[in-house]
C-alpha cells in the first residue's frame, strides 16, 4: 500500500534515509535530523513531499521523497525524486514500482511533464529496475554540485 507520509512517519523516513546512505556508501555524509525532515515535509511551507510504502502489516518498508522542479522548455512543473528506497527484506514485492507509479499518477493528474531522478552509476540493480519501467538515462547532461566551503565561498560567506 502506498500513502502520503504523515508527521508520525518522520522517524521511519529518517531511519530509511540513513539506510539508503549506508547502501550508497555515504552514511558519513548524512547530517539531516528528524526535526529538519519534519519541517521540510510538514512545516508552515513544505518544500518536499513524501510517500510511504507499507507491508501487509502496515509497517513502513519504503519511501519516496520528492519536490517540484520546473522546466523552462516545457513551461510546466515536474517532480524531482530525491530518494526512493525500499528496505532489502521488502524488495521484489512491488513497493518501488508502486511508489513510482504514484508519482507518475501525480504528474499526469497535475499536468507535470517530467519525473526525474539520479542514480549512482554503479547501482546496476536500480538501473535495471528503472529501465524496465521505460526510464532512460540522460547521459548528455552532467550533474554539478556546490556544497560546504565552495558554496560558502561563492555565496560570500567568510566562514
């Protein structure tokens, strides 16, 4: 079952964010707190959204965390999927597909024309899964990122 996340899901989402980061060999990079997630998802001005995949007992076994982007070429919003994660013991049960189906449904319903995400080049199981759904890599683009000192330097901070 897929449902919109509730404030009571924040501890489970936080735990799964950490599990995903561990799988991606980047647990040491996770700084987010439950309070930050709560504010981003359920604060006065939510900037991100989440859906939960539950098992037959109603326990969270996966999540999708996403936000809106905008295409100047298409002139409409889209969804950027920041994280999609299904716990290892629940994989193969259709939860990942159901989460992506829900996001695709939202896109169609709202007139959004893109559902996008990134995947690590070495993550062959996920790449195979995404391609089985009809997703295609956008290999003509390279993702760039500013963080930490470089971001502070460009933003004018002396700290």
